[in-house]
């Protein structure tokens, strides 16, 4: 019984990991990195329209800065945002 539970648990973890790789999600670490880089990011509202965006709706809840970062991901052909790109954001720091 334990081995069946372990196998199902491992399969679920792999499935969720694969699903997570394809979805856009913000991370609290990005707010800290942006802050450390000198940007006035205090919470998720720096790139989202909601203070705590729901993971499954994160892409729909992006403000202009967040949409720009997603475009940069495509331009740089990466799967994750690099907050250092914010220095090139045309809309300013605030």
C-alpha cells in the first residue's frame, strides 16, 4: 500500500511540475530582487493588477510593466523573468 501511495505521489509531483513549467507565475523573490536592484517594488502590484494574484489568473492580472516583462521573456527566449530587465522598461521606475 505504501509503495502505491509513493508512486501516485511521485506521479502527481511530476505532473504538477510539468504544468507549473508552462504557466506564468510570480514569485515573492522577484519583488525582493527588484527592491534590491533599486526599484520601488513593495508587493505584487508592481507588475500585477492584484496585490495577491491568483496563480491560475496571474497572466490575466498583469499591468503594463508585467506585460512588458512577459514580452521580454519571449524576446530572450527564457522561461522565467529576470528582474534586471526592469532597468530597460520604458515606463519608468514608479
